[in-house]
C-alpha cells in the first residue's frame, strides 16, 4: 500500500502588477512579459470566484477583448482555448500570444482602443498552501474525506497541482496510480474540470472512486 494521501487547501493574496493594456497589442505584450502566476490568475479567476457556474465564464483576456475592445470574434477564439490540454503555464501563455499574433495584422484588432477607465490591469495571486487535518489511507478513507473537505481543497489538488505546480496530473490521479488503481487514475484524469462546478467535480470524483471500492 502506498503512502497516505494528505489533503491540502490554499488561500490567495491578489497582487496588482502595475502593468496595464488599452489595446490588443499591449495586452499581447503584457501576456508575453508578466510572471506565470499572472497568466494562471487571469485564466482561472472566474473559475475560482464563480465555482457554482457551469460551464465556467470566459478567462479575463477573452472577456476584456470582447467587452472593452468589442473584438467579439477574437474574444471568442481566446475563450475557446482548451485549458485542460495544457500541463504548463508557459505552453498556455505561448498559445494565447500566438492567437493574438495571428490577428494583430487585422486593422480592427490593431487599432481598437478601450474606453477610458476600462484598461486591462494585470494581476497575479500569491498562493499559500496549507495542510488540512484530513488524510486517507485507502479508497474508503478517501470517500469519507471527500465529503468533508472544502471546494478550495478540491480546487488545489485538481487545478493548481496539475497546471500551476506543473505536476502533469492532478494529485488524486497520481495517488490512485500509486495505490495500484491505474484505471481509476485515468478515469479521474479524463474528467474535464472546466465544464462543471467544483462541487459537481467533487461528485464525479466520488462516483468514480465508488466504482473501485472493494466490498
């Protein structure tokens, strides 16, 4: 049997980076230059703050492109980026920059300026990872704990661990694999966490685990 699974949670401190954009070109340059923590924040902020909505609202870049610049087609294209496909922040950054580079030759995208007061302000969040009092030694323990932990803990182990910490897989799937349940690990890793609420994601993970609990 593998090591127990220790559940963690996180708290964020949002920081204003002092960089802003008024045009698509300035947004592109900012995306290329800001720390990875800013890319993560702006592509996951809606998800963290509106975890009860499904599907999730668009990322900040796409939202601003549409609402402030009126570039609906470009905004939709940026919103359509399948974040779940990316295991590294830098790859997500590169994809976003590439989309903008491909459209900045267009006159409208090149010349559009946001109204006064609607500048895009680049932000980031400093994350503090804290241990909870919960741990699981087997799948039955895991099921019991999953009913008790907060959605912030679910978020950390699924989103932050895989993409922001670049572990390549969510923490739950990694542990299931260590326990000798590779099919369960694959089933959970195949879930698309961006299309359901965090509590809905919790329920789906619980459902997958229940199918593998031995009587």
